[in-house]
C-alpha cells in the first residue's frame, strides 16, 4: 500500500500542480445521492468524479458547478502514475480542513477495477482508515504524513477505506494548512 515518500521539494511541486488545477476548476462540495453534503471540498482534472448535481456517483469531463471542461491532468502527475503502472485519465483533488472526514467506501465507480488507485498526501497528516472487502471488516488506522504515496492495487484494490480526520498543524509545507489529497485513477 504505502509505496513511497516525496521529498519536501517534490511535495511543493505537487502543491503547485494542485493549485493550477484548482485555479482552472474551482473547489466545490459534492452531495451524496441522499442529499447530504460531503465533509471536504473537491475538484478534478481529466475525468473528475462527482456526486449529486442531478445524478449519482460518476466520472465526467465537465465541472459539475461551472459546466466548463475540466483541465487536463498535469504531465508530471501522469508520469508519476506511469511509474506505478497506471495510465491515469482521472485526477481527483480533495481538500480537507480541520473537521473534514471521508467515510468508509470502496473505489468501485471505475470501469477497470484491476487498475491501481494512486494517492498522494500533502499537508497535514491524515488518520486514514483501511479495512477489508466488507464494510463490517475491522479497520486499522494509518497516519499518512505529507508526501506519502499510497496505492490500492491487486488484493487491496477494493478494500474499504476513509479519512477519520486530519491532525492540524502537522504540515511541513509553508503556507499549507489542512490536507490536499491527489488521487490518480483509470476511470474509463
């Protein structure tokens, strides 16, 4: 699962790329099909993932709020994905602040569930929960520090996982409070 750690300089470059995407596709809060709001903000590049806004969970090329086409995934992130054997077509940018969480879920909206999911953590440490293939399986909590690169692949691909919270004030990156998670996927 945990496959590497980025240097501080690499983390700062990833933050710049995330901010470029956010500048082109503003952050928004998605809604679950039942109408409740997610507890973090998000955006994307390539194919973005969303929920609510007139449909269920899905990937799409347009921003669900502005209607504009999402930007392309930055080449540096595509290169990183290829390093981990992924031809990514979707980049999810999730932004967590103090109090943000993400409930246990499986990443199963992609067409090819054999393609890995790659996650890059920036900023504050995340209390990341990961369990088994059933929601009721016991979970362990990992602390994903800034620069952590994690993959869900093979046997781990469909494990339930989520973010129980972030540890405020732990970001080593100047000017970044909270947590940004960059997730690369093959959605189509």
